[in-house]
């Protein structure tokens, strides 16, 4: 099935305060869906609900055909999540970082060379992670997230804090992953990023989708 994520009338309240109101959206294989909105709009909460880290107040969410309220940790074999808490080990090399994560995640078949080439870090494999530029560090974080070849990738503000040309490198990489069939759910507060990168954009304001459709 090509449907990877489905959100059906999701609402969420934190202590009676509505944070998400009637969110409906879907994402298919090989597509990028962007949740665009200002800080506090409910973007991160949406990712947490889909991935089962938080439960909604009403409505249903599905990921890879499974109800988000019923997923167990085996789902993490099929999804990758990038949030601002990077968790990269500063004082070991780029290559060793991926080796360590492969071990922690118990990824059996892994080709670190292939992944590092994909994210354009192969020539920096010996560098300490602490010596990477911001853009290189973000590509390493992405490499970690795709180590186990997930079917869905969640990216919470993947280019915030990056300069435009570095952000473009990340965009190129995400488009390549999409071409290979990955489904990507990303959040951003940057309108230009959403329109350039995404197949579908949900414009979120105060927990409500005020526009949903193609960037045009
Ligand atoms: P965004 O990712 O768009 O910046 P969030 O989803 O992080 O927005 O937050 C949406 C709203 O929900 C904010 O007003 C935030 O303060 C509130 N919120 C998020 N998490 C919690 C929580 N665990 N308890 C109470 N309020 C929360
Ligand atoms: P399904 O048969 O699974 O319901 P649709 O016919 O709704 O699929 O979707 C057809 C295409 O439109 C897909 O490529 C899908 O990604 C895209 N799409 C899905 N939701 C929307 C939407 N709300 N607005 C515009 N296009 C959408």
C-alpha cells in the first residue's frame, strides 16, 4: 500500500487547552508532506502523536497501516525521526558515530560507506563530529536517521539555523530520498522551504489547518 500516514480528525488538548483541532492529512510513499506554521502551532505535537509518543484526545492516526495508539517499538525499525536533540557523539569520528548507532539500533545489514556517500560525508568520515560545519553535522544526523533504511522519515525543522546554501544541500538530499521512495513528513516555519520542497503543505495556525494542498 502506498499510504504511509493518515490523520483523521485529530484533536489534542493539554489540560483542557486545545493544541490541535480537527487535523486531517495524509502522506504516501515517495512524497514529502510539510506542516508549515509558526512556533507553537502544534507541529511537534503532531509528530509525537503519529509516532505514538503522545496520544490524541480524539480522532485517529495511522502509520504504515497501524493505529498510532497501538504501535510498539518495532515500528522504530521502519521509521526515522530527526528532532533538534541531535545525540551525535562529538568526540568520535563521523564513521564511528554511524558504527555506534548501527550497534545501538541493532541494524544488521548496513553499508556505512554507501550511506556516507549518499549524504556527501564520505570524504569527512575521519573527522571528529565536533569539527563538522553545521550543514555537515545536520547531514550526519540525517545519515543516522536513515541508517536502517526506514520507510518514513520525520524531520522536525530540519534546516532551522542553517544558512540558505547549506539548507539547499539538505533539500537536495531529501529530494533524492523521496525519489528513492521514502515518505517524508517535515515541519518548518519557513514558507519558501515548504513550497520548494514539499508535494503537499498543511498550513497550520493555532492548531488548525488553514490551508492544505500542493504548494501552488
Ligand atoms: P510547534 O512544534 O509548532 O512549535 P508544539 O507542538 O511544540 O508546536 O506546541 C504546540 C502547543 O502545545 C504550544 O502552545 C505548546 O506550549 C503546547 N505544548 C506542547 N507540549 C506540551 C505539553 N507536554 N504540555 C502542555 N502543553 C504543551
Ligand atoms: P486515496 O485513494 O488513497 O484516498 P487520493 O485519491 O485521495 O488517494 O489521492 C490521490 C493523490 O492526491 C495522491 O498522490 C495523494 O498524495 C494526493 N493527495 C492526498 N491528499 C490530498 C489533499 N488533501 N489534497 C491534494 N492532494 C492530496
